[in-house]
C-alpha cells in the first residue's frame, strides 16, 4: 500500500484547504472543489460537509480516484475508507485545526454523521508531480 512521505504528509495535512478533483468516467478530471483536510497517524482525510449527497463526494466515491492539490503538492490519489477506530482521532484533528471558525461550522465535519462521509486519500506515487 502506498504511503505519504513525511514531507507530503506535513504539507498536505498542514494545509488549511485542499483542492480535490475526481476522475470522470471515460477520462479526465471533474472541476476541483475546495475542502478542509486533516492528517492523522500518517494518513490524510477529507469529509463532506454537506453529507453524502454533495456532488463532489458522490463523484469521488463512484470514480474511486482523482487528483489533489494542497501545500504545494499535486498528487493523484485513490479514495479509501477510514480504518475502524480512526474517527475519534479524525474528529479531534478537525477540532484542533478548525475550531477557530466556530462550533457551528466545525460541527458539520465532526461526529457520527461526518464519520459516514470520510474519505482517506491514498497517494499514487507512480503518477507523482508537484505544482
């Protein structure tokens, strides 16, 4: 299984926002969307603020792969599941990083409803590149 380098993990996980584009059926990428991102235990995670019906999330789940940009890194990724037991640490990371925006905003990306719309970003180093 591919892993983030320490530099990638620090730069992507430390970025305030991440831009994500899922692959289109038949090739190419959908438009990039901007979302919050956290790094936990060497893994990078994103969550859908609007739940499972947000177009970017549905497309990401359906395609299984795409491209991200954050912290000066651009990388092809696959979209995976968060491991069992990781959600408490992911919630804590979102609180630590984004509580400054207020509880109403952070409340959309933490808790049991957000757990169901968590994607783990797995790097594809064969298609590596930086911007």
